[in-house]
C-alpha cells in the first residue's frame, strides 16, 4: 500500500509479509520478515530506539526511522511447550507459529 501527500509525493508505504515470497524486505541488512519479531525489535532498537510508550507487543514504532512493525497476534517460542498449543491441530499450530514474525512493516516520511 502506498499513500501520497497533497503534492503527489510518497508519504507512506506498507509492505505485508505475504510479499516475502516475491522479494526480500531488508532494513539495514536485516531480513524483516524472516527474523523473529523479538529478535528484530532488539536489532533495530540498537540502531534507533523504539517508542516504548506507544509500542505494545503488536506494534512497534521507531520514530527516528519513520518505521512501524505490526503483527496481529503475539506468539513466543516458549508457547510451543504449553499443553494448550500441543492440543491444537497442525494447521492451527502453524497459524500460531507465524506470529513469531511481523505481519507488516511500514515507512512514513
């Protein structure tokens, strides 16, 4: 998704993770959609702090980069050890595991 300002200049770009099969989405050499969310936040946070007041585990804002990362659900590797996860069907397990990663990233001017 691309949004433009009143002068026709790009103001916002959002890239969904489904495009990772089409191209690599790299941020300063970091593969955004193939790096686990927790690891990705730590790596980018070393480059530019995320806004701890507005970030909630689903969304992380890096104001100095104009970058946002979003995922629709929070899932951590240790959740795979829980009985509730083990009782899920393989398809539902796969759906949960995908939330180890972000669903989209966006850049704002």
